[in-house]
């Protein structure tokens, strides 16, 4: 356990300054390219689970995911384009399954995965790029807030669950998670919002930040459970091994997909 925590800490020390430098000093499109690269890796992991031993379908799934992300980046303000994306994606998934039928018993699952996966991953991570670009002068800080809400909630849930956990949260999906851990995660998320309000995102009203922390932190934990559900249903422990001490990209962004989306929606509608 200590070895794993040390590896996680070392990974954060290496990755943290790079991400912060790109976020605050780089252009919006540079951060978008970084997010796109992470999206490709995440899509490889996701479609490797949903479409095993079918490389053409995996490549098609990755392409659909990037198409969703690209549509949001270039046409996110165009309602007709977004409506077309939502309406056409299911048909693309059906055509993909018809072209790569394989085992008929898993055809429906693969069809739904090819519809859900691009929106889940491409949209969730794409929201971070939009947040960086469309958040104005505070765009980078709002991305940092989304990251902190995800990471603080995860860290708080881990330590509260380890030292105080007594009651299982959702044992069928994630046996180690506890109700006490979930509450600890919300407390840490609120502390992350307070830290943002006081130090690097003063334009964020404290009440707004605390509400966002509880909502995004809570649903972020649900996103974590959702990714655990996917892995458990496919008999996989980690989605990948690219991030030392953390598993795969999906294992790291499961909550961020939610906190990033909700933070972007807050900036879009409430400011």
C-alpha cells in the first residue's frame, strides 16, 4: 500500500507541473491537443474492453470519440451540428456492428458501447478543453478547479474510507468503497472549492463553489462507481497501466469526466 502511494505521489510530482504549465502558459489549442491524446488512450482502453480482439472496431470507436470531441471544439455553439451529432451517432454505431458482426450474443452490447463510449469519453474530456478556451481569463483556473474537485474527492474518500469506513457504499460494484469514505470525499471537495475561492479563483462566489463541490464531487464519485461497473462487468481490474500507480487513463479520469462536465456547464449557464 505504501509503495503504491509513493508511486502515485511521484507520478503527480512529474505530471502536475507539466499540466499546470500547459494549462496556464500554453495556448488553448495546445491543451486541447493534450486532452485529445489522453482521449485516444482512454478510448483504446474502453473499446479494448467492449470490443475485444476486434481491432477495426476499436479503431472506429476511437475515431468516433475524436469526432465527438472535434465537433464540440469547432461547433460547440451550433445547435444544429450538436443535434445532428446526437441523432447520427446511434446509426453510426449500428452500421459499425453490422459491418463487424462477430458474436451475435454481444452485438447489442457493442452497438450501445459504440454510441455511449464516444459521448462518455469524448464529451467528458472535451468539456475540459472547452472550459480552458471558453472560460475567459479564468478558464485555466476553472479547469484546475475541476481537477481539484475530482482529485480531492478521490483522496478524501480514500483516507476517510480507510480510517473511518464501516458501512459499504455499493459492495456489488466496488467492495472497498464506504459511505464514510464518500462523505469524506465531499468534505475534501468542499475544501478544494474553498481553496480555489481564497487563492486562485477569487471570481468564484464561495456559495457557488461549495454547491458545485458537493454536486460535482458527489456525481464524480458516481462516475468512479460507473467506471468500476464497466470494469467489473468485463472482468478487468484496471483499464490499463499507462499511469504508474494509478492504472489506466480511464481509472484516472472516471470522476473527472463528471466534474469537468459539470464545471463547464456551471461556467456556461451560471456566469
